[in-house]
């Protein structure tokens, strides 16, 4: 593939709308994006999952070994990830791939990720206005969207969405209907809610990507808040080879930062816990009761600063659980 991308850029021009996709990466693995065009003398600034689409190539060059590196830009929610990757992992998107399941999935992942952020100007680029349907309203304008979102963001300033399922319902030349499942958790003002939404989303083509024209909620589920196992509910804390039990009455420091690494309805696999310790992290296991089941929640930490927990989160998502997220208080 050497020199192919450079040649295409020369022929098409750097401002052309040609997009690329990530290839030669196995499902479940990730491609490192680096700050300099070098494997040895560079730092990882981000990671791209297998089959990532909608990649823009800004420039390419050859290193001293004759390997070709390209500076790329990839949408990440309402922001972008930029850096260098080896051109071996890049391939121009075919016309058919612009409407493929993978490209739709990439768009929707960024759409839901953008809704976690507090930047409405970034979120609005995902919508086509006026919306045909938004919640229970029709022909929703940008102003109405802003009003709804501002109120929701004020109530729940911290949001986490996990896009877990996609089904293509209908394909037409001017739109695509899909069904999605999103698991969510929102927090704010000492309270929280968690649940699952099943939505029907209508997408319309827009250049190399899509716009959301309509959203219909097929099912909105709010999970009941778990109750403590009993009055002496415990938090098991891992301390290298030894484990100690901290009574429920002993409060945790609310100024600390934690990483929610997983929830389990059965005994936690020892290899999973071992992987946390091998990566140098302490962890806690919280047991709570939900209906007639006991949930075991794994928290990594605590960390003393936001900078430290964000740095650890990068490692946790890469090596332990890609859906891990940060919490400031264990409830």
C-alpha cells in the first residue's frame, strides 16, 4: 500500500472529501494513534477500534525506514481524535461502505457519545432540522432542541451512554431506519438514574455521513435503585494479597475518584480481578441487592485527582473494560 495514499492525496487534493476506514485490525483490538510518525519515539494519544470509518487523512510522509505514516482526524463524539497511524491500516471507503452497517454504527456511537458532553453546538451537527419527531413532539426546531437539552443537562450534568445494539429496519435511497438499544446512567445533585432505551432512529445521508431526522422511543426503562443487602452491607477492599472488610457505616471520601469497572450478578472471575491487580490498580467490590439478586460492583481506586483518574481510565479501557467510566462517589 506504500505510496498509494500519497498518490491519491496528490490527485484528489488535501481538501477532498475522501474518507478512509481502519483495516487489518482484529475485532476487539485497537489501533494506537501516535503524536509523531514513529513507532519507537512517540506517545499514544488515543486508540481506534477495528472497522472505524469516517477517517480523514490530512497528510502522509515516509520515515527513514521507508514506512508510510498518515496524519488522521476521526470524529469522537462532539470532538475529534488526531494523530499519526501507519498507512497499512488505512483503506479508502468504497461508495457502498458509506451506507454499510459499520459506518452507521460508527456514526451512532459518536452521536450518543456527543450527548454525554455539555456542548450543544457540537451535538446539533448530528441533527437535521426541523426534526420530524423528537420525544413526543413533531417538527422540532433547533431552538426547541436547545431548550430541552439545557433543562436535561442542568438536572443531570454527568451522563454515560453505552450503545449496545443495532438493527437496520429499512433502507431507502433518501433515508435509513434503524433500531438501537442504549444503556444509560445519569447523575446530578446527589441523585442518579440508570436504565435502557430502545429507539427507532431515522437517518438521512449527508455527504460521507448522516444526520438524525427522527427519534421515536419504543421503550424507555428506568432501573429500580438497588437496596443494600442488609444493614451491615459491606464493601470488600482489595489490598494486594490481603482483603479487609469496611463496614457500611464507615463513609468513603466523597472527594476521591473511582473507576466503575464492571457489575456482576454472580461470583466475579478471579482472572478478571487478577488483571486489575496486574495492571497496578487497587479495587473495591460493592455488594447491593436488586430485587432478589445480589449485584457485585467493581470499582478501581480511589484516585486523589481528576488528572490521575483520567490517566488510569485510558489504561482500564484498553486492558480491562472498554466501557469503564469515572465516578466520584460510590453509592
